[in-house]
């Protein structure tokens, strides 16, 4: 169960990174200006209202329906500390949502994002209604807001770990540990605010990430909350099973149990090694099933419709069939014709047939009128290229 919880968290992270990978730009709001990491340009905002920021984003030349990640000053977020260091991230988020009324009594519905660390974990919160207002404002401007987050954690989003930074506008100090988890969120005394205001409103710190802004950690970015996560995980598992094959279903449960036992014994093994071992196990199961199903898949096939088309094409005019019987590659036909030997000649020269011969004596058809001489005939032939005997020998050999 512990391994499954870790795998579920990993799949959720992959899905988040896939969604954030569609972003066209990361925008940073800093001291009344909106900075574009992708374009390394900035534009002034008349005020910090939603409409002004959306207008500034559009003036940066973003295309319609572009996916945007917006980083805001830290006053848009609040934080809380918790002693859930042993919980997986998914379980931690559920626990925080469950305790929301106790942590922030009387507050409107909040959104939370957090990551586990060896000690106490810090969680970030923001109002759900505020997040929806941001999304709606960007949607009205023709842009798609994929995520919101504190600008002071930009380096953490880009995959950097083990750093401490101070937001010069709000004097907020944040610290990220070597694991990449947020461990400190403290307001410092603003001893040099006048000096800070005289500096260039767009810090060179943002410019250094030009063309290097691909989000690699999404722990503290606020995204639209996924619904029915378990159902999506189940659909992912079903899709995986269908790719491998329906018959692999019979081997899934033993493999899951084996992986669970292995996870308990190999907790220090790298995640990439575990995933490689899983793939190798599945490959062995697939090869074994393919070997067992080989006789069934190689069963000779015959086409009745193709056979009827050939017979209709090469039986002379004035002749017709009254019955047809087919046993594996042997075909027996009965019919009426004014010249049965001609039918034998026509079918014998065809490469699709072999061993063409009469199966019964030719008899005159008594139902014909005067002047019409037709005879009843029976012909037996074999379909060329269909070897049922060879297939039986191969099956017996495999059984031995």
C-alpha cells in the first residue's frame, strides 16, 4: 500500500507537469510591472487589479488561448505548519483539506498545496474564489491561466533545491531544503525599503531564466483541482492493461503483490530502477502469453465468401451449384451442368485449387425438359495454400 501511494503521487506529479508543459510563458508581477520570462520583456501595470494585469499580459504579445503560469507577490497566499512528515503528499493534502475548518475557522473554501519533508511540512493556502476570479479574468482576455504561485519560489519550480531568498518588495524570506521542499516562510523587517524602491523595478533575477523556465516541480503551484482522482487512476490502469492485451489481466494481481513485497525490501533503490524492473517483469509475462497463444493465432484461415466468388467466376454458364460443403481445406460441391467434365477442366487449372476430381458418378437430371441434357455431378477439391496437417503437426510438437 505504501508503494501504491507513492506511485499514485508520482502519477499525479507527471500529470501536473504535462499540463504545465503546455504553458507558453511564465509571467511575474513585480513592483507594478509584469515580466515575461519567455520574452525577457516587461510592461507597466496601471494598478494591481485583475483587468490591469490581464491587459498588461495581452500587451506582451501573447497569442490567443496561450497557456499562462502567473507568479504573484506572497501577500496573495498564506501558510501553515504541520507535523505530517511521514505522509505521502496525496494523503497530506487530504488531511489538510479535512482540517481546514480547524486551521482557518470561518473561512470561505480554500485551496491548498503542500509537500512532505523530513521534519514539519509547510502548506500554502489561497482562497478558491480568488483563484477562480484570476482564471475568469484571463479567460475573458482570451488567455488560459494554468497555474498561480508565489514568485519567491520561482527557482523551486525550475527544479533548484537548497536555497534561501528574500522577496525585496514584501521582505518575505523563504527557504527551500535540499529535497526541494519549502521549510521557511517568514516576514522580515523592512530596514531598507526606500533603497529598494530606488532600484530598477524589474530585477535582473527574473531575466536570468530566459528560455530556461520549463517547470520541473509543481509542489507549490495552485492549479484547478482534479476531481475523481481515483477514477482517473483507474482509467489509466485500464488503458495500460488494454495496450498490453486483455489476457495480461490474469497476471496483474500477482505482479502487483510482487512489486509491493519488493518495495518493502528495496526502499533505498532508485525510482528509475524500480520502474525498469516493472517493465522487464511485464515484458516476460507478455512473451510467455504470446508463446502460449501462438497455436491459436496461427490457426489456418479460410474465406467462404472468396471461395464462392471463385466458383461463381469459373463455373461455365448454364451450370449451377445445388450444395457446398467445406471441412477444413476440403470442399465438396454438387450441381447441375450440361457438361460436368468442362467444370473439372476449368477448376483444375486454377492455382487456388488442387486434387480436383469427381466425388460421385455423373447422373442425368430427369427434371429437364426435352432437348435439354443436363447432368447432376459432385466434385471434391482442396484449397491450395491452407495446410491444416502442417498446423496439427506443429501443435503436437509444441505439446511434446
